[in-house]
């Protein structure tokens, strides 16, 4: 009888241990899940290649970006990004609106400890571009062969391209889980398409004259930007 009671007690203890593991396991896994998210604003300079002779480059403009990551390994985080920037154009041309997003990976650099962290990042995404219409003047050749500048309106144009963002970042912990963060990044663009990039370019309306085309402003091959903001790290 004593041996039977001992066996029942051991079985009961084993069942309680299994139940405890099943109950605590999901909580421990949840506690080990590490993620971060940030919101940053700053300035970006886009470099246009294949511009028309004498044409000026795009200027510095404001940019904003949201990012989020989940830790795959202690030093490797994977996630995504989404943002927008305004790219000023020379002369009368309206500033372009560029919205971008994609996936990215960041690797935490292990050399700094304490409240400061640094990382490198790289990704792959797509950027959609819209250049609004604007009024300007063009040199128009009349029927008699004479040329004179006349007011015209350049139509809006759209397009897009693939991009590879990469760069470095750093953060400083204010109080858990809030941190100040900053990133210095660059973007390489390829696979451009749409009337904003491809010849013959956006349409031009000439009052009392035949419609024409404006040459594309160039290709967004490279960009560099600096952003600062806040990050939540859990």
C-alpha cells in the first residue's frame, strides 16, 4: 500500500511539473521576444544623374521615416521601414514627393556598453515618385522660325525605382524603454520607370500652340540623409 501511494505521489508531482512548464513556457518565450520601433525626421539630399546639360541638381529637403525590428539573434534584428521626403527642384519646377518603404536588417555593434548602442543597417525597397505640375516659360519656335519665351504649364509626372538603403545608427537610453536615436544613411537607386524618368518626359501645355514635352530632370541614383528621433526598445 505504501509503495502504491508513493507511485501516485510521484505521478502527481510529475503532472504538476508538466503543467507548470506548459503554463510558464509561453510567458518565458514572450519575455525573450525583443523588438524596437523608431520615428525619425531630418534632411535628405538626392543626387540626380543623366541631367540635361546645364541643369542643376536637386536640393536638400525634409524627410521622415518609421522603422521597426524584431531580434532574430541578440545582435541581428530584422524588420521594415516606411518614409517620405520632399526633394526640391531647381528653377520653377515643383518639389518632388517621394514615398519609400521596404525591408531592412540591422546589426548591433558589440563594442559599446551601457546606455549607448550603435548599429549598421542595410535593406531593399521601392520608392514611388510624383512631380506636381508647375508653370514656367519655354522658348517656343513660331511658324515663321522666330523664337520667343512663352508661358507654359508642365504636367505632373509619376514613376518609381528600386532602392538599397544602408548606413550607421546610434541611440542613447533616456529611461527604459525610451531612447534618443539618430541614423546617417545613404540610398542607391536603380530600375527607374515612369514619365518622371523616361523620355520623352512629362507633357507641356502651350497656350494657342502645339503640345510639347519637357526633358526628364534626371535619375535618382544616390541619396544621403541624416535623421534624428525617438526609439522604443523592448
